[in-house]
C-alpha cells in the first residue's frame, strides 16, 4: 500500500488478510482438526470437556 507523508510517497506493508480478516483468525474459524494436526497447529485444536472427571 502506498501513502503520502509530507508530500512524498511511502510504501507501508499491510498484514496479510483473507476476505478482509487476519489470516490467523481465518484459520481459527475455518480449519478442521485434521488440517490443524497435519500443519502442526495443535494449539488450535479444541479439547472436548470431560464431565466424568470433574470434581464437585
């Protein structure tokens, strides 16, 4: 992207986006657990809560 600063053109890098949202947010919303595992993004996989092991 090019902006003007004091009458001169200056290039400014923009963060990568997909459909107008941040690439990381897009992956979190749309990736399935298999894809996340294949790409070693294990922190994005949600763990199911186990009701049997809860203390009351």
